[in-house]
């Protein structure tokens, strides 16, 4: 613990942001860094709580009080060593994680929680600035070859850990650059892509090989991988979006959110969002722009929020976001006690930039003009009843609330249902669970085919980036055990003894 009275002397303070009018003119990150004194004060707030529930709140089990103490003492090497012992990519989670650790913070019982996510981001960025982050190469190679299919956070974490263990790792990515969801799903204003490129360069220096434009099951033969590699990790994510099958779905102007977001991310760095359609079987053949349109985002989660921010940067006439559920409370209720993750109202930076939010609304149909273009939505209000624990349970339409609103672009942001089956999964013929994900237990991460493992959203379903990294790390440990009989990834000390 840093300062015993820190939590009584200082309150929670977040870094400043660039003004809305300024940041809407570009796609750059807009959250500033703390001053040295601000960072020191925030780290000082971490109290001697006895049992740090933040460890349990974090899927990675980050050792949070210890790195806060190191930050308070300005021992950056120690802070970096502690953080990187459990998290391969704190520069990602420090920017885009919803911080379940903060909702489990003991101080959060009666005060604003520690700014754990921001401190994490500052640790890794200061470590890069000071040259503390270096390629960590294994002293010995095992002679085993592992293929990782998918270069999102789960695939990258699995690849990094397996490489540390001494195996030769090749990552296959169907797009033109590695990163998966990080590169093509998260807008640049939340995660600039040089951050990903910086990490990929390190991983390549450590010995990992990346093969892009490599869509396994399409232009890369599955049988070739089965013959060449002693183990395969499936980390392709949950990529099939939930559809809204209502009248007018076929109209021009109704699109899945990820198509919209991916196009803009590609537009930012290659200029042509439709490049390589021959490799990516799921790419659209038309550009999707919100410029001078009334935009409605259907879905109230993070993906929907990202669509709001991107639409505003396009110059939309208006942006509205619908959520099927009722408006959540602004603070915890008896149904969501500390330290559980509370379903409370969240206002993102994209919402701050301009958005009309409506709750308990259902879309009945898409309405088109004579040319087949979307021009309006037919919507209705919903009335919800709650279960015994206070959670929404059932709804009915509010009589007389049906109406039409103008809309030229509707973005479906209702989540993802399961991984893409055509190609890779069909050819491998791995077992799927009742939700359509690749079947493998959390303890083993092994499919019905012994040499094939799976991790991340492809296994557990749509989830958080921090969970994907955790899954990739744990899956790597099981692959190492499978290949070698035991794993050097069992403990931090065993892992660090192998790397320079």
C-alpha cells in the first residue's frame, strides 16, 4: 500500500479529454495522460483493504494493489513487471476494458473506486517511454510447432504464451493485418492502431510468425495445418451477428454494426474499405456511410456506442440509439450488491458527443421508398415486468405507442451469436455446444479432436477483451501440457526463468 491516508485525502479523478467539437473532426484518441502528481494521487488512493476483491473482479487476476503501490513509489520497472506477469497486453485493456476490477474495488463500497484502468494504461505507456518493454525471447526451443487461427486478443495471448514456452508459433489471420477485433472492431478513437502495430512488432521479434490474407478453410487448406502442426488453437472469435428478421430487412440502408465499423477502420489506414473481398468471405460490396443521414443504432451495448461515435464523425444528421430493455438505474440496487458487476446506466464518451437514447423500444419493421432504400422505422414502446430479484423478465407492447421515425441508415448492434461455421469449423468437424460455439471445457480448452484447442469468444461466446486474453493464456498452458507433459507456464516464476 502506498499512502495509508491516501483514500481520505484524494478523490477519484479521470484524465481530461479533448473538446467534443475538436475530436469529432478526426479519429484519434482523445483522452489525455495524467500529470505526474495526478497519477501519484490516484495510486495513493489504493487502501490497505485486507482482501483485495479487485483480484477476483479482474478475469486476468491482475495484482492490482501491488502495482498501485509501485506506481505511488514511482518504481516503474517494478510496476511493469507486476502488471505484465498477468496481462500480456495492458495497452489494450487499459484503453478498452470496462474495468470489472473497479466495480469490485473495496473502496467502491462507499467512495468512488480506484482508477485502476487508467493507472494500468499509464504503467505500460511509461514502461514503453522508458524502454522497459523489450522482446522476450525463449532461451530454448521445444521443436514443437503450433498454429493459432485468429489474431484477436485470445489468439495473440495464446501465441505469446506458447512462444514464451519455447514452441514455434504461427498465427493465421484472414485479414490484411493482425489484431482481429482490436483492429477491425474497435474504433481508432478508442484504440489507435499504432498501439497494435507496436505490440505485433514485439511479438515478431520474439519469434512469432504472422501469416495474413490466410483464411483457413478458404485459401489455406485445413489438412495442411493438421499435418504440419503438433497443435492448433482456434481463436477466431464469435463473428456471426444477431439478425433482426422483420419486414423490410432487405432494404438498402440496413446493415450490421460490425460491417460499418470495420469499413471505417480500414478506411482510416488503407483508404479502401472494400479491399481483399476475395479473401474475406463476409465483406460487403458497398460502402456504408452515415453522412447526412438520420441514423438509428439498434442495440445498447459497447458496439452500439462505437457506432454512435463513428456516425457523429461521419457527419450524421441525427443519431438515435435503441435498447430493448428498460433504462437501468444509475447506481446499485439490492439486486446487484457489491462486489458483483452492476448493470447500471453507462454513458460513454460517444454518447457525450451527441446521441438520443431511448430505452424499452422495439423495432417492428423497416420502411423503404420506391427505390428500395430505407427511409423510416416503425417502432413501439415496451412495458416490462420484473422478476423477484428486480431484473426485467417479460414485456408487452404499449398500446397506442406505435409510430414511425425517419431513418436512412439502421445499424444492427445486438451482439453476436456464434463463430462462423462455413470453411474452417465444418472442415474440421469439431463438436459444437448447444449455443453453437466450439465445445471445450474451461478447464481443458481441448476439443473432441485431441490436438485442437480453442479459446476466447469462439469457445465461451461473445465476451470482453480481458476475458479473451485470459482464455488465450489458460489455453496456452493446456497446449503446453499436451505437447510436453507438463507446462512451464504454470507459474510466473517458471515462465520468467525461460525468457530473457
